[in-house]
């Protein structure tokens, strides 16, 4: 599973970082970035929680193991 944060939508609330700091980090410019290209299975539940609790709806999932989706690093 892949996860992406839309930096144009993210408002930097930091909810995702609190739920899953292994996957999300706050960029210096005030929006969240994704640290991993592929979410480890043991972190998928935490990432799904972040998706549902992000106040901006900035996080999206791609269930495919690989693909053309862009992941920020
Ligand atoms: S919870 Fe949503 S709005 Fe907040 S930092 Fe994470 S992606 Fe951005």
C-alpha cells in the first residue's frame, strides 16, 4: 500500500504525525511529507486512521503495491 499527502491541501495540523510518525513527517514548510515509498503491513492500520482523521482530507491511499503514483521524499 502506498500513501500520499497533497501538499497543496495539507494544513499542517500534524494529526498524521501523531498517529504514525514512522510514515509521516512535518516538512519545514509546514506540510506533511511521506517518509516511505511502501507502507509496511504493520503500519497500515495507523495510516488508515491518519487518512480518516486528517482534518484537511489531504492524505490518500493507493492499495496497489506499485504504480505510477508520486510519493514525496
Ligand atoms: S493530518 Fe492532514 S493536514 Fe495534518 S499534517 Fe497530516 S496530512 Fe497535513
